[in-house]
C-alpha cells in the first residue's frame, strides 16, 4: 500500500512538472511596435566583401598557401587576378569523393596566382579558413 502511494505521488509530481506555469499577466503597459530597423545577425557576423578587391589579409593567406603547397617563395608569387564568387558548397565546389561538404552557398574569392612560369587557380571562403587549389 505504501509503495502504491509513493508511486502515485511521483506520477503526480511528474505530471505537474510538465504542465505550463501560469500565463503572464498584463500588469505592465502594452508594448508599442517600433519603427526601427533591426539588423540581420547573420550579416553582422559575415565579413564585408568588396566587389572590387579582396582584403590584403586574404591575399596574404592565399600567397602563403600557394608558397607552402608549391614550395615557392612568397616573394616569387603574384596574384594575377581575383574575383568575388559564391561557391556551391562549403568545400568551395572542390570536395573530393571521400569528403562531406555542407550544401550551402559559400561566398568567397577565386584567385589566379603565378610564379612567372606557372599559374594556379585557388578558391577561398571569406575568412581564408579554406584556401584550395582549384586545378591540379
């Protein structure tokens, strides 16, 4: 009998814990709608991308990646062209067969880099967390 009472009390407590608390009362003045425009938090987190030119930090990250991957001094490298782009996925459209890429438009840049003898195509996202060789 005692066990039955304990179980009943536990069930009642569980059920009462799942019910919503009382609805908020309207003791304060009604909130008037504002005409201020709010900014999109996603846009605030995205670095600004100029349609004209990539940032010097982004260019340096590309040159450093090319230097490391191609074993060429950064001083010998030159960015021949750059273009703002929206890549089709988080892998900048360059994902391999064993790579999972989030399917979302990824803004970034395409660069053509040369050492005077060879030219390579590279892709980046906006913050250079990815710098990928686009041609082999």
